[in-house]
C-alpha cells in the first residue's frame, strides 16, 4: 500500500535529486557545445551502463518495461531536450519548461492509473503554474520557439516514463538503481542511429577525436549523477508513493537550474524570477503538506 506523505529520509532524497537535476541543465549546455546532441545521448547512457552492469544484477522484470522506460524517459526525453539546448534554449529556461512534466504526469496518472486529485493538489499546482508563468514571462524574447516546443515535448516523454515507472510497483521490491543501470542499455543504439542519420559520421568522428576533458566530465556527470543517482532515486520514490505526490517536487528544479545558469553562463535573474520561485515553492508546500493541514482544520468546522 502506498504511503501518502514522504518520510523525512525520502524527502531528503527528493531534495538531493532536485539539486543534481538542477545543475544537470548547465552540464548539458557544456556537453552539447563539444559533442552533437544525439551522440552525447549515446555516450551518456553507454557510460551509465558500463561498468555498472558488472556490479548490479538485472531485476527480474519484463523486457517490455526496460524498453518502455528506455525509449520514453531516456531516448525520448533527452533526444528532444539535448536538441533544444543545442538550438539555443537557455539552460535555466529549459529547466523551467521541462517541469511541465508534473502536470502531464498528473494528467496521465488520472487517465491511466485512475489516481484522484485532491483539492490541495489542485491548489498547489495552480500556485506553481502561476510561478512558472511569472518566471517564463521574463524570457519571452530569448526563448526560441522551436526550443520551447522541443522542451515541452521532452516533458511529455518524461511524464510517460513516470507512468512506466509507476507500473513497476507490482514487481516490488527490486533494486531501483539496478533497473536504471540495465535500462541504460536501451538508449545507446537508438541514439547512435539518430546521430548517424541526422548528425552524420563526420560529425561523430570529429567529436570523438577532439573529445576534451571538459566534454568527458559533462558526459560523466550526466551518466553517473543525473542518470544513476538521479533516476535511481526517482524510480524508488515513484514506486513508493503516488505519482501526484512525487512529481510536483520536480517543480523546484528550475530554482537550481536558473541559479546555475546565472552563475555559470550569466543568464541573469530578475525580481520576477524570485517572485515566481516563491509561488512555485508555496505551491509545492500546499501540494505536499496541504492534505494534512486540511484534515486538521475539518474538525474545527
């Protein structure tokens, strides 16, 4: 039976993932500067799989779940996101727009998993949506339309992957990190095929011959921190709690992403960003803790 509220230890894990994924967008921008997007995706997941699969045994799960997870949350999401940032989408703004996955996840969970929304969750999402809108409104002139569209599409793919992750619950308990490691075997071949067809063998060869320490560091961070640590913990949380309880945490990622973009690339933060961030955090608090608060108020009424 799923727990309604996150335990303190799991709350700490969720916050750790927020930081790791927030920094991730700046790392992607560094990565695509030296490596074509689809090749970067292939390298990321190849490094996530090897040599970790020598340590972890594959969980006994149906092959279709490995394929569905790998093709949605890995290939689909990151092929679109890497391309968006490569085409000029600011890293901080990308971290913001991608968090629309929380809305898509809640919608898909309601349709496919029959999860019911509560009043505090709807109120929290409304507050968070206002915060996202405030932050996004300051980027209108610098946001490429195609980059925005690709990032929203990446959010849809992440949400689909979240539903796949929730379906893993029936096979629990199993090692979530081991699942992420073995699921990382799925993306490299599709990514290499996309790279060969769309980026070309010459671009692949040039990137590999001139691979810098900085580019390798970006690949390593994406593989070990963002993929193995981040998605290993995220898979654990999504399997332990309802999707509409976990997914909204990702809406804090833009606070880290926008701050990192400002510190690393000079993507300036404006007062409207702070106002939007405050609304976003308030929305998360209402979503996560609003249920117990309302339950305490009901007897007084």
